[in-house]
C-alpha cells in the first residue's frame, strides 16, 4: 500500500508532466493546427442504398482517433457506433442497421495533435425519409405492446375513477360509497409510472429492458411527465374523502375531471398539428366527455342489477346527449384537423386506425340510441325484460369502450398524415460585419429540402461571392455539422438539395461565404429564430 | 520520476512536431517596429493532390514585404496601396507588396516545405494585435486549400476548419 505522501507526490506529478508535455509545444511552433479532414466515405454522402448498411467506412487525410460516433435514424433514435481505426481509415459498425430512410452518421475524431473535429455523413436506405424527426419511432414490438397495453389501461382507469366519481356525485348522490383513497391512488400511480418508464425506454431506443432510472429521467423531460402528474392529481382529487356538502363534492369531481382532461392536451399528436389551440381544446373536450361516459357505464351497470333506485339512469339518459354529442363533434374536428385529405384515409396508418375507430363508434351510437330510446323508458317503468336487455347492452358498451380506447391508443404509433407535418419553408436572416445572407429551406418531397442562400453585402449592397457552403448541425442532439457546397443557381443565389429538417428545434446553420481569394465569412444562426 | 519527466518532454516535442501538418507560421510573435521573418510551413497538399502554387496575403501593417527566392519556384509580387500611410524609419509609406505568389513548383502531398518572406511590423499597430496571414494553397486539377479563416468575436482559430495562421505584435524585449 502506498503512503499518503507518495500519493500526494504522484498527484502533483501528473499535472506537472502534463504541463511539460505542452510547454514546448507552446513555445516552439507558432500555431498548432492539424485538422483531420474527411476525404471520402462509403456509403458516399447522400447516396441511396438498396439494402441497409452494417458498416460505414470513413477515409480521412491523416491518422485519427475516434472520440465518438453515432447513427441517427429519421425518427431521431440514435445508436452509438463501435469504431475500428486503421491509420486514416475508420470503419464504424452499426449494431442495429437502420432498415429504412435517411441516416445521419455523426463522428468526432481527433488528429494526432489532439484537435477534435466533428462532421456528419448522410445517406439513405431505400429512399430518403420524408422528415428527419417527426416519423413514428420504431419501437420494438414487445415494447410497443407494453406501451399500448399500459396506455389503454391507464385511460380506462382514469375514466373509471374520475368519470365514475363525477357520475356518483352528480347523478347518484344518495349512494354511500366507501372511501378508498389509497386503493384508488396506488394502482393509478403504478400505471402512470410504468407508462412513463416505457415512454423513456422508447425514447432511449433500448427496447423492453430494465435500464435503471435513466428512462424516467428521459421521460421527465417531455410532456409525458406533465400529463402523468396531472392525471395522478385528478385521480387523487377524485378519490379523496367526499365532502359532506353535496355541492362541494360535485365541485371536487368536476375539478378532477378538468385536471384529467388537461392531461390529455399534453400528449398525443394534438401538439404537432395546426391550429394547436383548437386541437388541444378538442382533445380536452373529447377526453372529458369520454371519461364521463366510460366512468358512468360501471355504476349504471351496477344499478341496473336491481329495480330499486332508477334515478341515476333517468338522470343519465337525460344528461348524456350533451357530452356524447360533444365527444363526437370534438373527435370529428380532431380527425379533420389531423387528416386533411380524404385520400389519406386508407393510405396512412393513422387513417386506417381512424376508420376502425369510427366503425366502433358507429356501433356504439347504435347501441346507445337503442338503450336511450327503446330500453330506458320500459326499464324505468319496471319492465323486467327491458332492464335485463339494458344491462346486457351496457355490458356491450363497456366492451366497445375498451376497444375504442384501445384503438385510439394505437395512434401512439402512427403520426397524423404526412402532409400535416409538412413544414412551412424556413427562412433565416444571417449577418456579420462584412456580409449578410438570407437562407431559405423549402421541403421538397420525398425527404429532401432545397436550401437557397442569397448573399448580400452590408446594407443590402450586391456581393458576388466566390463560393458558398452550408453546414447544418444539431449540437444538442449530437448531430455534427453536415456540410453542403452550394451551387450558383440560374435564378440568382446559391442552392443545393439538403437533408429535410422537419423539427427545426436545436438545428443550427453556418453559411460560409468566400468573398474573395483571401477573405471568407461565417454566418451562423439557428433555424428556429423565435 | 526522471524517466516520466523526460518522456513527457520528448512527447512534447513530438506534439510540437505533429503540429506542422497544415499551413502555419513558424514564429508566433513579431516585434513592433522590427522585421518579422514569416516562415510559411506547408504540411500537405489539397486532399492528396500536390501543391503547385502558394499565395500569401501580406497583412495590413506588415510593411515592405520581400519574399525569399526559392529554387524551382517563380515569385510574383502584387503591389497595392495600404489602407493608410505608415511611418517607416521616418519616411511615410503608402503602398507595398500586398500579395506574394510562389508558383511553378510541385510539392507532393507527402512532402513538407517552407516559403519565406520578411516584412517590418508597423509601429502603428497596437501591441498585442493578432495579425492574420491568409494563405491559399493551389493544387493540381483545380483543387485548392484556403487557410484564410479569421475568428469572429468570441471564437478562436481552434473553432475553424481552415484557420489563417497568425502572429502577435509584441513589445521589444528589454535587454
């Protein structure tokens, strides 16, 4: 065992040796820049491959050491790559080759003097992806099933607790229900936490495994966390001991319902479509009506067991047309916003799920009308047969409710139709002391965007640059600069086909303008200028 | 201990040696009002192609620049007016060599060479000014490599892929 003094001496020795190592370097040569540059690659930049690539070969102009390398698919799922370096040639291996769409391989390498340099290579498998970030993530199938199950059960649970509380306190205040706060909150908390964990696993792209607390930390950054907290809050408030004052009890139930429906607005596709406020309002109304309706089914079914106390049924059949109608209108509006073209109804997964769900809802409408117009009156009048049929019909409604929620949960895996996420053209103004530029990125399906740069002198004077190049990067997402040389366009300005960026958040641009042989300028900015 | 330190020193010299890969200047400092010998070091060609022309932009404030002849290379001196008039040993100078071009030779990608010129650092330049010397390497097949990037405010040359070499203006050391 070493003595403390010796340890102390060695701890000093390391920085000293470090200093000595660089001191001659600082004194002797003037500037120590040795930057490795990428000479060629396989697949080549912007190449479209027929089959997935398991390895990417990068050829640099001098020997390098790989600091890190990652491949990012169109869904934004990133995987770290293992590297095999032999001098100036680096081979990167994809553990899980990306099956389809655009791939961004970002690397950070260090040349022999220790100066790190980053870059990105873009290639496509099959065809370029229509967008870089808004594509549905390719969750592994077991994880997808788990996410779907937990999501469906969570919504049903929320509806039973919160919607049920509203039914009991509004339409059936006479019934004395035992207070079971803990029994209601604990399963809810477990469900929501599980949901968040699975969401985090999906975002990390690791599949259905135990990965410590990291998935929760990842999920906590998104809206899913807010939604889960709101949902839990609504469950807690709906299952707190009932105030003796009926009005107060009703108020608490309504409040719980409002919180729960707000939770709906923080998840799902309503956050990516326009107009956002309308989509959010619709999803809130839709969610509230849905929870009230599903939450009512269980108590109704229970109360239809006996002929006594038919008051709730009467009140429900009077009250239900309003929320039911609201649910249909809000749902139709949402579908209309998220699916603008009728032709996409069968071509997109979103559309097909919608058709399936509408079918279920139609069956439900038939059943509900049958209950409302043919069974309720005789059942209230004491007709034994009608009451039994009503009970069966309510049971059928419950099955349909589960199916509808299950179908809606499938949307988690299918974004709204492609055209709704199509980005408007992005326009960015960049300037420095010597030069100004206007950059426009217009999406050009399939999967590309046209970048156009108009260069001006200061004060909008004309300027004829020697050459212009564009770099796109997303440092926060680990995307190193992707460099594009721009060509002079006949209509004026400079242009090139570049990667389509559907979600501009985090993306930075660097327009390099060669003003004359010895003068260049870098104009940097963000794609999202607000 | 001695072994560790000496290894570090040797490693340091190698680190310095490795730094010659790109176009750089040998001397990192120029004395105000005195001559500055600029040794432009060309470490490799343009992406594997041999260098056939080296163009140096003489920075503003480096007066009466003179290239050192180089065997196998023709020299061209481009004269232009300075941005302002400088005082050179009591005489005002308003123009001088603004660009030096070495051409006609061929420097393979795996070979190293130096291109030398001298000039006088104008007294008017404030001490501590960093003088950038943009260099363009031209190679066969129209390829070129431009070491011309001058860092914007808040950045350093390290942030750029093709930084222009530079030197700093310092006060004459008292002896």
